[in-house]
C-alpha cells in the first residue's frame, strides 16, 4: 500500500489539480517543476501565447497601447520650437498603405510590451524614407560575428529569407549609426527594452518576470471550468488492497494517465472493480477560494505592467483616485514608452532629413488635449488659486497662455486678483453665474462631481 502510493506520487505526470489561483501542484516533485513549461526557454511564441490566452494581459497591454496611440507626433528644434510642417510628419502620420499613425503607435507599444522588442522596417524611396512598418521578433533571427550582431535574418513563408546586414558606412556628424540594410537599401532597426543579461542581444519581455502568475491564472481557470463541467467533483486517491507487480502497476498507471488525468478529465467519475478503492480528497474552504488566488495574481500582473488597480477593479476605485490613477498610467507607462519610440525614430529617420543643416531636430509628441489630464490640470489650477502663492502669469503659463502686463501679482482667491497682503480687497461688482460656470467646465470635460466641488468652494469665497 505504502509502496503503491509512493510510486503513484513519484511517477505520475505533473498536473494542475488545485482549485486555487496559486501555483499549487500535485503528484509532482521539484524536478517536475523545474522541467515544467513555466520554466522553459521563454521565446517569442511563448510570450505571444500568454498575451492571447490571458484576458488580463491583453487588457493591460491594450489599455497602454490605446492611450499611447492617441498622442500626436511633433518635431521640435533644440530650443523647443515646434515645426508643424516638417516633412517627416507626413511619413509618421501615414507610415504605410493601410496603416494609420494610431495603428503604427499601437503596434509598437504592443510589440514592446509583449516581446520587449520591436523592429522598424524602413522602405527607402528616391531620397527619403517611403514607408515604415513594425515587425515582431517571432520570425527574425540574428547572427553574431566578432562580438556584435552582424546580420538579422527574417524568415518568410515557404522558407524564403531576407537578410539585413550591418552597414558600417552610415555616419551622422561622425557618429556611427548601426543600420542593417538589405540588397535594395531598405533598413531594419532594432528597438529593445533593457535586458540585464550580459551580452543580451534581445530585450527583456515585461511578461517574463510574471509568466508564472499568468500561467497560474490560465491553467487554474481551465481546470476549474473542467471541474464544473464534470460535476464539480474534487480529486482523490486510488488505493489497491494488496500488492501489484511492476507490470500491473505500469499498466494501471498508464490507463489512469490517459483517461483520468489532465484538465479535460478533471472531476470525472472513476470506474473501479476488484480490490480497488477510491478515496475522495477533501478540499478546505481555503483551497476552494480560488478566486482570491486569481485576484492576487491579477494584482501582481497589473502592477508589473504599470496599470493602477483603480482603473481595473471597481472595488479599488473612487472618484478621487480615478483621476490620479489616470495621471499615474500616463506618467509611468504611456509617456515613457512614447518617449522611447520617439527617440528611436529620431535616430532612425532625422539624419535623412537634415539637408546638411546643423540644426538638431527631434521627433517628440504632444501631451496637450488629453481629457483626463486636462481635468487634473483644472483641479491643480483651482487648488493653486485657492492657496494664494502663485502669480496670475504663473497660472496663465501653466495653461499655455501669454503673460499679461501687471500679471505678476499673487492671486489669493476666486473673488479677486489683488496683490497678497492688500487689506479688504474689493470683490468684482459682477459675480459669476453658477450656471455659466458649470457650462464652461462641462465643455472642458470636467466631471459633474468635480464641478460641484468647485462651486461649493466658490460659494465659500463669495464668487457666485
């Protein structure tokens, strides 16, 4: 009996048998864990699988990519002056046939967040770039020669290959540019996330550190669905009253492995005869609380991808933290990714548009006209006005407005803009109508609840 159970637990294949969202394994040893799919080489196809099979991962990546895709490209000189008519904007706003600027940015964000890598493929024209594409790293391999990447090879359908070989002749102001070109002169540019592995050619996928969390949710969901479909019965132990020789043991073990193990068979009834007995394994309330385990893994995944929980979990959100969460996702996830894209595109493209000019132009983006951030700016401006420590021109500058003569006075409340320290300031004869104020704020995209707060503050200051 003891020998049978020992062999059963030792030899049976590794399976997910728990109803929890944790990485709980049964019928396996530590060697099984190390050999499991969760610890295998984390290649591009595995990253894509996690993205396609996990709604949580898709939701997080889609949210960041969608927000980033709405940020418009700009070109600025070294003094920050915007060139609205620069020629490169035509390419960036229409990268290729059938691809819009929003789709182009969405693709870059998605590839970078899934794989940690993105390849820009520039189609050359007569004198300027003609098209821009985003490629995933799935079908792209590299060849190292003398310690550096000498060649990238893209494998197409039916085994056809395209080689992009390092071109050491491209220099801008004596700076070497690592361009890889094909026979026609088309350029391949590798953009990658930081990877702490020494001499790593490929960037680190953001999904790799959390792949166990993602797989845990995928497999526990599949297992629990199967249990429900098969009657909701828990797992158990098969006991034989007697001794089995090796041949009989292997035969029974193989039959059980084929017909009674795995996600699809979870919870199914086991038909026995003779001296076999089946003992149903008890499940504690803690084990049955698999939803709590999934929530813990969800939290880890969203935190790793830079998604504030208030944007995902209605139980964690409130009116106040919703706006700060939107600010956080832009500042910590969207803007850094967009800045990386703009930096890569500047290095790839702008040397081709310099027209022998010494003026250093960069590709950047605009943070203006983002509704969620506009609401935060309005709230911040209101608080600064109430605080009474900012001048009128300082407040106008934050709104992108020109300074006014005599505007270097501190605004100390809604009702007046007299210099701080003036006693008994005279309030304006005409006060603001609450209805007009509400209408203006609505057009600015400020939520109703926030407008109510502004009106309440204004009433205490005698504005309305």
